[in-house]
């Protein structure tokens, strides 16, 4: 078969199309691998954030439990009971809740 015959030109064109298809398939596979790596990194970050939130929540809960226990002990033993009326307790509670809400929603609320 002659080098410049129509059949040879057709064969070369088919080879170029097949090579382009292989290149496209390789590019798609590489993009899929990259996407899977990004997804796995996001999952790892999510796991890290969830663990950090769990630890922080447990720490906040333990600290609140300790403060509550101390407050109850003071109330039960009359320390300062005469100085705290219901309005004062309500005001203290509202301020504490507001501070806690601020700490939980602030971007830099980590306090170690």
C-alpha cells in the first residue's frame, strides 16, 4: 500500500482519533482520582472537626458541671444566700447564657 493512498490517510486519521480518545480517557481517569483525593481530604477534615468539637463540648460540659456543683454547694450551705435574690439570679443567668452563646458562636472561641 502506498504511503499517501486514501486508505493510509484514513488509517492515520483513525489512529489520531483513537489516540485522542485514549488521551481523553486518561485525563478523565486522572480527574476522577484527583476528585476522590479531594473528597477523602474533606472527609478527613470533617472527622477532625467533629472530634475537636466533641472534645471541646465535653470540656465545656465538665466545666459547667463543676461551676454548677460549686454554686449549688454555696446555695445549700447558705454562703451568700441572703445577698442573692431572684432578680439577681435571673440577671446572672442571662449574662452567663449570653457569654456562653458568644463563646460558642465566635470564630476565636477556643480558650485553653
